[in-house]
C-alpha cells in the first residue's frame, strides 16, 4: 500500500498513514498529536491542544475572540490519552495526559471553578463570557478529566492523585449551591424542569458532572458524594419524556424544552449512577432511551435538535432540525449503547452501538468518511446532505477517538464497525 506522508509545518510533525489490515486500527492518535503542543507558562511545563485546524493544510487556527486552546477540548483530550495509556501502557500517552492535566490545574480559579480559554500568548482569557470560572460545561469537563486522572495516577503517582482529588473537591461548593434548589420544579411550555441542575435545568451538563462524581466515588466513597450523585440523577430523570410509540420516545431533554444531539450523555450517565446507587428505576429510564429513542434517531438519519411542547396534554416535537451533524452528536449515543450492553448483557445494544458508530465511516446521509482511521483526523461534520465541513478541529477528532476507544473493547460492536470500514474504504 502506498504510504502518504503529510508534512504539518506549523507543528513540525510528520505523520504517516497506517497501513490497512484485515482488522482496521480504528484508534489513531496521529492527528491529535498534531494538535498537541507542549508549552511553558509561568515557569511550568504543561501542554495544550489547539482548538481549530482548517482544510486543506490543517495548520493550527485560533478561535476569534476566544483563544488558541480551551479547557473544554483539553479535558477531553486528556481522557483520550489516559484511556490510551490504560489500554496500551504507552508511556508517551501518560506523559501527554499529565501535561494536559497540569494545564487544567493551572486554569483553576480562586473560586475553585475553571477558566476556559487561553490566547496565543498563553494568557488566560478572563473576559469572554464562555471563559469565566463558573459552574458551566468547561468546569464539569475539567472535573471529569481530573477524576479520570486520579484513577490512573493513583497507581503511578499517589501524591499527584491526591492533588487532583483536592482540586475536584474545590468545585463541590458550587455543586452544592446548585443542589440547594432541590426539589424545586417549574414548567417550560408545559414541560417539567428541575431547578437544581447546572444552568437551572441543563441535564446535558449534569451528565458530564456525573461522569466526574461517579468516578471519584468509585475511589473515595462518601455520603456527600452519594447525595450529590443521587440528586443530579433524579433531576436528569425528570427530563425524560415519552415512551415507545409516544413522542419523544423516551428521550432525555437537554435543557428546558430543548433536545439537542451534541453532548447528550444523559442515558450513559444514568446507567453509571444507577449501578452505583443500585437504583433500577434510573437504569430502566436510561435503557428506555437507548432501546426506543436511539432506533428512532437511526431511522431519521440522525437529528440535530428539536423542541417539545405540550399540546392538549400530548408532547409534540417541533422545530426539528437535521443539520449540522458532528462527532459530538454521535459519541454520546455510542457510549450509551455500550454502557447499556455492560449493564444488561443484551447484544442488541452492542449491535446498535456499532451501527451508530459507522456514521463516522460513511454510514451517513452523505455516504462519506467523517473520521479517517488512516490519519486519525475527523472532519467537523455534515452541514447538509451533500456538504462535509472538511475543517478538523480538536473537538471533532477527540470525540471520534473517544468513540472508537470504546468500540474496540466490545467484540460485536468492533466487528460491525471494522467490517463497514473495510467495505466503505473507497467512499472517502
């Protein structure tokens, strides 16, 4: 097979295509390594992951007004490298994970929450509304990465793992402030909204926070964590509507009366917390979404978002949008199905995980590869039925890798995806 070499001038990195084998190597960190950069800030070595890289040359690009790197992406990249180390014992992945985690620690503010963006001069963006240290997405993602790092470094560097634990504990007052509204519920368009989730009713954000808290609890169980996990899980469960044959088919809404695909990790989070709490109602709620709503999404060719309104005591799906579709929409679905398989042992969930993951490899409305295992690069998604956004930012590649890292651990899902990858090789 011809080896294609891509010379990436900006990072002075050369990476090559991985030869195709009978069993495709679905996890390829080459492109993420291209986005990765080691830096020195205030005399401390750490690392960042650049936010954007644009077609056709894929040189690093900044986000105007925001910065060159962000905790949102770096936290998820740290999870990728930690997972890769756990799976392969590749020391370079452990070193990269630690350098990224060190950056996350650097971005923690005095109030215990996290700034998000850093500019090209490596100064923290303290002005942008989506960079301030507050109880929002980037803080929960930071906590998730730190929690995963605790699990890893508790076996390799115990003092460092306790540093990470103390860092996560600094967010607990903010979490408790949210939970002070428990059990208040209000309505939006006839839809019940729990008032104690992040951003009042953001079940999607609460899911990422649960990833962190469940991980920490598995290592350091205590009553306070248990109570936080229980209340957050209860709030997410309230956001579920419909059932088989009844719209929106058991979907967990994302915020207020809105469902959107990106970051919609509610069912996966509830499967994790339901097992921890030994709460079969939580588990069954999550399985309902996976069993009923996910096949609906597959039949629709996936959706971007819709709103729910209560019309004469019936839930109606309105303002439905199909595009854009991106890696961040697909990864939560795959994770939920694979976790459903872990909980239930039902192979239907593993098959469905594989079918959904094939979106990355051409089983989408455009019939084209979005993620290329031979380069490790993932495009920024589908803008419509014919238009692929060929830019390839950090989030897209990271979410694709997080997906494939889970898929390769399930033989049935992996078989479906790898076979489809080989079959679709000419459709790139």
